[in-house]
């Protein structure tokens, strides 16, 4: 059984003058361990598609996540859905003060209060990006766009999602740091059996580095490898 399945997904954009269908009857499935690169022209709806899958944008259609001990839908438990289908955006929201404060922020929410902040894990992950433990005490306002993205990435991964949705996560990163992020994603997927990734990118070489399958959005239609056959 596939890890994630969606069917008859429609996304509409409304303005005072009209309602436009940006994505029509999208369907697909993702197996555990699979990595998808999502490609499409600017404005084609890639970011909105990820937001819809994450339960952060109203849409029509069905989606289910098949976890080891339960089958989850967005409507059945929206908070758990957003934890397990996690979206990493291009512009992360940060609070004041330090990197540590931002990493601990999700654990202050009611649904995550059973989780314990693992500082050693964060230090280990930071070392992959050439950062020391002192980075945790750095003021968030002194960070570059790329450093903020790294914090956003770690803050999300600590919650142990099953499906990770990344919206051009390397846009603010230099080539070397982008390669390290790709390595982290590859390792994250392989560390546990029930994980998968959808990665929006304009860089063709990302598909090769991730050993990913390519999907496209064109003229309101989602084209998957399966739908091409």
C-alpha cells in the first residue's frame, strides 16, 4: 500500500471578478522511501499544490496518509495531519531572540508537549552545515536567508513527519550548502522506512542528486510518471 494517496484534487483561486481552477482532478500516490521532484513554470500552482497537500489551503478532493498503525486524513485530525505532512516554505516564520528559541517553539504547542527537545541531535545536524553549538545561541535577526532556512528545516524534522513537502528549499542557499541539504534529505528518508518527500525545484540536477521521480504541473494538470504511461 502506498504511503500517501490523493485523488480528484482541485484547487480554485477566487478574485472579485472570477474563480479560476489552478489544478484540476489531480491524482497520484507516493510510496515509502520515494522522492518526488515537482517541476512547473512560475505561477503554475506548485506552491499551492504543496499547501493543499499539507492541509493549509482549501481544496476539493481526498488525501490519505497510511501510517503503520493508522490511516490518517486531513479532515479526521487536522493537527496531526500537519505534523505528519509537513511543509517547509521558502519564507519561514521566525520569532525574536535566538536560534534555540525558534527550534523549541513547536514543542510549546499543545500537540507537541509530549516531545523532548534533543539538543544533541540539533548540534549533530548543525555540524553538517559547518555550524557549531554556539549557533544555537545566535540572535535570529543576525541570520542570513540561508541560515534561516536551515533552522526551519531542523525545526520541522524534529517533529518526525512522514511526508516532507519542500518548496524550493535551496533558493536562499549557496551551491555547497544546497548539496548538504540534499544529503540531509536523502539520509532522513533512508533512516526510517515510512518516509517520503515532494521537492519543488527549478534545478534539473536536484532530481539526480535526490534519485527522484519527476512530476510536472502544466496547464492545470498534474503529470506523474504513472499518468504519462
